[in-house]
């Protein structure tokens, strides 16, 4: 897998964590609305149950929020490492290419030196071998 695909994979994990956080926040808001409606009713047991559900939803949301922050920090660090590795590999490849081009052009220069110098009077007697 190339470095950019690995970076994209990390970004997908961050997006999944953010989506999970959004779902947790939505769930918490729904339960809070239910609790608000239930406080107007005289059923104390239902209110206690909803308060427990709100507390659980808060803990879940906080956990999801921490996970998002951790994933973002980890992903940024990994991204820097992968970009650095990718740039180093690219630089090495260009250095290798330049070295190979140097060899080719040196050979071309040597071949050009092997072509004999011809003066005007010898042009008809020149033999190509």
C-alpha cells in the first residue's frame, strides 16, 4: 500500500470516530428531551430511569469525544511519519534516476568521441564500421 492510501485509511478511522461521537450526542439529546417531558409527569421511576440513561449517554459521549481526540492526534503523528517516509523514498528514487541518467549520458558522450573527426578532403573516403 502506498503512503497516501495509508493516510487515507487513517482519515477514514478519524471520520468513523467523529460519526460515532455525533451519534452519541444525538442519542444524549433525545434522552434529555424525554427526561424533560417525563419530569412533567408524576412517575418518579420513569424519571430515575431516564436520568440513568442520560448519565450513561453522557459517559458514552465523553468516551467517544476522548476517542476522537486520541484518533486525531495519533493520525496526525502517523501522517507526518508517512509523508516523511514517502518524501525520502521519492528523493532516493530521483537520486537513483539521476545516477542512471548520468551513466547513460556519459556513455553517449563516449560514443560521440568515437566518431572520427573528418576534414573536407577525407569526406568521400570515410568508412562507417
